[in-house]
């Protein structure tokens, strides 16, 4: 270690200048003394101290990211992580791939916030154009009411990521309508179950499908499909009709499970 970073709240962090300058495109915001940047610093002298604008909580995340360590034991909240990303990518001009590749600890801890704060994580990813993080967060936004997105929210996301979020919702809703469209097949008429009887099943399917479409939910689950369509089996006494309907429901659920759940 050949350098001390002093946070805005006066906490000291000992660092290696080669690590800082090796990944920073602006020599760590130009804060490092010339002797440190040139590698001519005399290690027998007192270590140079450099004041930075970040608080200790934020700088702690920054340093963990630069060294590839996991800051999770310190339980940084999302605001702290967001400030750390601003420091890394903007203040110190460090490319996101150096600190935020999906295999690195900082990505893992940011993604861990997505289940509880999906929009905030998605917005952070959009701000820094971190597509892998945006993809990870988007799966938790299927139930997010797009009508509540404000002008400020839209500006935070930017045109690209706002459009991708809308297309995710609209694409899934359109896919569900398409998958619900085909009616259950009709089996060969029998003495007890002719075409007129089977048409009643088809009308029941149409009504149930209309209800699901009316709900207009991108977060429709296979379980909710089963819960809505499964009861159509209850009044059926024809074994052929039951078999046809069961196969149709299972086919729908299987196909729906393959529809993309992320941007």
C-alpha cells in the first residue's frame, strides 16, 4: 500500500495506487499526487493522503469493487450502492465491465436488491447502461403498474430502457392473447356427447379466456392459468371432453412458461 484515501467523514482507507490508476481513465479523477501517479514515490516517507468527496459508506463499496471483494457483510443499502456506481463510473471514469460484470460481487449485491426494489435497480441499470443488471431486475417488474411511471421516472430510465420495459409487458400480454385464442379441439361425437354439447365447453373456454385477457396482466403465472381454467373440468362428465380440455390447459401452461420474462 502506498496511498491513503480520506473519506468526506474522515475515515482512512489504505490503497495501492497501481490498482486505482490501472482501471481509472482519468487517474482517479486526477486526485493522486504526481509522485504516486509516476511511481516515483519514496516508500520510506509518510504515505500521501488524498481527500475524496465520498462518505466512508460509499468509499467502502468503491474500494471493495476495485479490489474485487464482496461488500455484502457491510449491508450497503441501494442508495449507497447507487452513489458508489456514480463514483466508480462517473467521478473516477472506471468502465463498468471492470467492476460490474455478472460474475463480480458488486453485480451480485445489486441484483439481490431487485426483488424488493426492482424499479430502483432497473433505473440504476438504465442510468449506467448496465444491460445485464437491467435484465436481472426486469423479471421482477412484470407486476409493476406502468401507468404509475411519472415523467421523472421516464427521464431516469431514458428512451431505450423505458421502451424495453413497455415492450416486455405488451409482448407478454399479446403472447397470452395469442395462446388463449385456439379453442379446445372437438372429439368425435358420441351418443352422449354430440357437437352441441362440446360447443358449450368451447363457449366456457372463450369466457374464461376473455376474463384473463381483460385482466391484462403481464405477470400472469402458470398457477393463475390453472386456477382460472381448471374449474372448467368440474362439470364435465364426458371422459373425452375432460381429456381434450386437460390437454389444452397443459399445452397452454407449457407454452406460457416459455414466454420471455425479461427485457
